[in-house]
C-alpha cells in the first residue's frame, strides 16, 4: 500500500467510525458514541502522521502523544481536548472505570463532547487536505 493509499485508508476508516458515533448517539448509547468518537480522532491523527511523517505509526491510543509525534502545532485548547477525549478510550475499555463513566454519559455530556470531536475532525481534515 502506498503512503497515499494508507492515508486514505485511515481517512475512510475514520469516516466509517464517524457515522457509527452518530448512530450510537442517536440510539442513546452515549458512552459508546464517545468511545467511537475517540477512534474517529485517532484514525485522523494516524492519517496525518502517515502523510507527514511516515508509514510506521506509533502504537498508542493517546491522542495528544500521536499529535505531538505527528508534528502538529496545538493550541492549549486542542491539547486539552485531545487529552480529555483520550479518557473516553480508557474509561470504556476497562471495567473498573466503565461504571462511573457510564453514569457521567448523559445526553448533554455526550452532546458537548461530540461537539469537541466534530471541531477536531474539521481541523484535522483541513490539515490533512493541505
């Protein structure tokens, strides 16, 4: 797979996950919508990394670390968003965190955080396009 094809693979996978995130939100599965929202951003960061750095992507789910390794210039707000959204991966993946996170995941909580995810999607897609 060429670098261009690999970048497109990550973009397509992110788009698929974006649709899943929306479907889960609409079904009231707020915790899982946020987990998949994390994947959306992770895959866009991987697309950017492949395009700008190389094919060997760091093996991490930490969005901030991926962004730094990809050489993205981050505002403090974006840094905070990436670090916060990374928690959705941890809090849904591990049983001891899952119950507490589930209680937090109201419609309003999910809506607010999906807006952050959407803002990052728009920004990252623009960076990948340029």
